[in-house]
């Protein structure tokens, strides 16, 4: 495959994975409050190699767009931001799960 095609493919795959990571964040934030360092380990467990420089802007954008809310807690003298899903985030997650299920059912017939 020519190098240009590889670069374009890498860009598209990265977009897919960023979408998966957004869904993964919302899914876990629905189950319990999450924070960056702990969640990075969760993503690594699933094979994602993501830097904090990529992860934290995703959290901030989800919060800014109204899908997550932040609660700051003092843990052993350090402030830690915990993220939980909002009602809007739950609606978007549920809708996205339905669409993903339809797509994956078709892909893996």
C-alpha cells in the first residue's frame, strides 16, 4: 500500500478509536465516577495506548459539551477530578449503543 494511503488510513482508524474511547468513557462514567489516571489504566487493559495529553482533552470536551460533570475531591492532599455522566450523556450513550449494536450485528453476521 502506498505511504499516502497508509497515512490516510491511520487518520481514519484514529478517528474510529477516539469515538470508541468517548463511548468507553461515558459507559464507565455511568457505572461510577472515574478519573484520568485510573481510566488510562482501563484503556490500556483494552489495548489503547493513549497519552494524558490526548485523554484529558477528551474528558474536558465531554464535560464542556454537557455529557460529563466534574466533582473535585481532596485525596491525600491532592485535588482529583472525578467525572460522572449527565442525563444528556446517558441519552447519547444509550442511543450510541443502539447504533453500535446494529452496526456490529451487520459487520459480524
